[in-house]
């Protein structure tokens, strides 16, 4: 089966301390509480104390009428700096969260997502729908950043 590769990069600027932003992203089991596009996160395997080796199954729903389900195995956990994993399932590849701060209260989060699609219909339609898949991904990520900012503002920061 022919697969199609996608490379996405997203940057969020969150008005909250890096410790709080890191904690919210690191605790992906709670994403469905605040990120509307994450329908489910199921823990399949526990990892080390910091989470390396853990495997979660994610069910995502964007603005388009389909869901993506994939497992993510945590490969790197560097608190307040980076979080990485390898995806397998409807998509396969690597996701990497990177965190930095301006030294005050602004946290910059970068997410790099380099994946190949494994669903035959997505690969067949990629020549036509690649811009639509990009738009869908961007919409999901915009919502996630806005939702995380709202969640952390609710913690008492602003």
C-alpha cells in the first residue's frame, strides 16, 4: 500500500508558566477534558517513572467526517523541555512537543508531527485532499492551543 507523508508544525504561545503548560500536555489522559477534538485516550501500557515506554491509544475527530485512531509510544520525556513519541495505527511516524519560555509567564510550545497515513482512502485521495487534510490538522491544533490557554487561565493566571 502506498503511504503519503505529512509534516506539520504548530506553535502555541500560552500566557502561563512553562510548568503548568508542560503538566497539561504531559498528562494526555486528561486531554479529552479540555481538547474537544480528542475523543478518547486509553492507556495500553505503563512506562517508566517519567513515562518513557508508555503506550496510549488516541481517538481524534477533527472538522472532517472521519476519526483517526493511533497508538503513541513515548520515546522521550525531558521535563519542561521536550516530549516525543512514535505513532502507529491510522497514522505512523513521530510527534515532538518542545517547550521554551521567555523567562516571565509566556510559554512557547512547538509541536512537530511527521506522519504517514495508513488508510487506503486517505492515500488514494491525497493528491486532491492534501490541502484539506492540512486545514483539518491546523484547525484541530488551533482549537487545542485555545482550549489549553482557556484551561490554564481558569487556574488563575492571566
